[in-house]
C-alpha cells in the first residue's frame, strides 16, 4: 500500500504551522512574524507523513526559496510509493488586501501550481475570525481560484477555518475523507 503524505503550503504567515499544531498536536514552531519555518519540516504518524513547507513570498531570495519548495514537492509527486494530499492554506485577510491593490495574489499561482502537479488541493481559508463578511470573502476567493461561487458548493475542496481559534473540524473531516478515499483506492488495486 502506498504511503500518504499531507503537505501544507501557502504564503508566509498564513498559519500553516499553527494549523498543523492544532490538527495533529505536533510541537511546530510558530511566531507572530513570517518566516519562522525556513525549511520543510516533516512529521510522522502511523502510516502518514505531514510536511510543513516554508511560506512563500517573504524571503528576499524568493527564487531560491520557491525552488526549494517546488523541487521538494515535485520529488514527492514523482515518488511512486507515495500519495500526496495538498493543503493550500490561504490567509483570507491578506488575500483580500492584495486584491484591493489590484494585484493577483500569490495564492492563485500556488493553487495553479498544485493543479499542474496533479495535486487536487484542499483550500483551507484561514483567519476567518478576522473577517467581517464571510460568505462574500469566500466567494471572492473561490472565484479568483477559478471556481464558480457560491463557495458552499465546493465543500469537498474549500473550507473556512480559524487555526488560532481552533475552528478546524471541517478541515479535519475533509482530510479524513481524503485519506480514507486514498486508502480504499490503494486496497482495490
């Protein structure tokens, strides 16, 4: 049976490490400023690996940083004994602020990159506790990622969360579903 690896990827300071700590109880290093996770951190559970990738978009040597992440993910995808579940963590507040400046958020590129690697990512829209209008923000995010609103039709792919406030149950259920589906596919072959 193929091993399963869950990779957490997103912009710097999106809350990836906090989310991993909340979901799995690992003692991930977290901080108030971006850039705490500087290299991919890998954790092992029974038959499951969890990788916390450094955030993209913060370091001065962005190209080298992105190359480290992309080479690591591409290596994982090529590993025939491994199945990948991608969790793309988006900071909802930052995403909307970037849109206000009429720019394309880096998160759109990250999402498209994961799709190009044939990874069907779960999009964990984090920091929803800081939003004034949840539905409108979520609809804007899914629209920018190339999905038709309303976001609630994408519950198998997009989930609003607040890692800091421990509001991650919907993501936990979705991960369990994906893991179960992958295990069933592996057993049937």
